[in-house]
C-alpha cells in the first residue's frame, strides 16, 4: 500500500508498505521523522499518533478500547475524527493508499 506521511514543514515521506505491516513499523524502519513507536506497537505509548486525512477515514478498522485509551494520552491534541495510532493501522486493512499528517510532537 502507498502510505504518505505529511510533515509540518511541508515535506512528505512516501512509502510502499507490505500488507500486514503497520504505519508505525513502516515509519520507524524507514526513519520517518516524528513517529516514535516506543511500545513497539502494543497500543501502550501513543508515540505513533497520526492524523488520518479525512478522505481516507472510511473503511479503516474500528478503534479498539486500548487504542481509545491511548488516544487520550497523545502529546499533541487528539482530533476526534482523524487521530489514530499508527501501530493499529496496517497496510491492506481497509485501504490501498492512505495519507496521514504527522503531529508536531510525540513525547
Ligand atoms: Fe506504542 Fe503505537 S507504538 S501505541
């Protein structure tokens, strides 16, 4: 899946992500700035917070209870509609292409 990470400075990282790989894992592996993934993808740290662009929200998996809790602990404010944990969104699950905005801070 094609995944675009938009940064506040206007830069964009575009990755080709294998099915089953999370946005967080793909970002960390490829050195995308602003995605930390401290807990390794357990929905326990919120340092993989992303804002999904509205046109890609449809079809994404529901927010689990664990994700819901962590979304209350993000460094940058949660956006009720667009905030997700990057570790809980996996390529091939609900999208062929997705664009997200990377928060200014994660810690
Ligand atoms: Fe920790 Fe996603 S990597 S919550």
